[in-house]
C-alpha cells in the first residue's frame, strides 16, 4: 500500500511541477513576444498558438548545438500557417527578421532561440490536451 501511495505522491509532484513550469513559461514567452516585436505581425499573444508550428532559420535548435549560428543564413522566426480552404494549405509567415545570423547580437539571438523553445513547450501541452480530449469518446469506464 505504501508504494502505491508513494507513486501517487511522486506523480502529483510531477504534475504540479509541470503546471508551475507551464505557467512561468507562458509569462516569459509573452515578455519575449513583446521584446522581439512579434506583435507587429501577430496582434494578440494568444493568436501565436493558431499556427501549426514556429521555426527558426539562421541558428540551430538541436540539443547538441542549441543556438549555434549557421554562417551565411539570416536569423528569422517563421510561422507555419494553415488554411484548410486554400489551394496551398500551408504558408510560411515571417514573424521576425533580424539580419545575417553572424552579425546579430548574441543576446538577441539567444532571446530568439528561447522564444522558439518556449513556444514549442507550450504548444506541446496544447497538443497533449487536444488528444486527451479526443480520447474521451473511447473511455470505457
């Protein structure tokens, strides 16, 4: 019985930790949204999550070399929009252009990379919630 209780406590702690991290992530993400002037392209912060994804050109998003500049490329935040009624369903939209990657200030480059990672972190929670809700009709309890 004790091990079941311990597992429940551990699970509760993890869930609580994730939720606290998520709330803090959203706060910082909104600050970066303002600092990087994404609001010039996306009027409301909540509209960011209408995009299928947000990508980065000009710097790496891989764990092994996170933020490493790609020589000769331009640092740019690219959103992937989706319109199910259009002939071409997906469309790349520039949310921020910062110039040649090797000339961008390191602090600015780091904020751009952080913005992308924080966006993806929140988007993953939204995806999890979406699929959890979709499983509802299959619940056999």
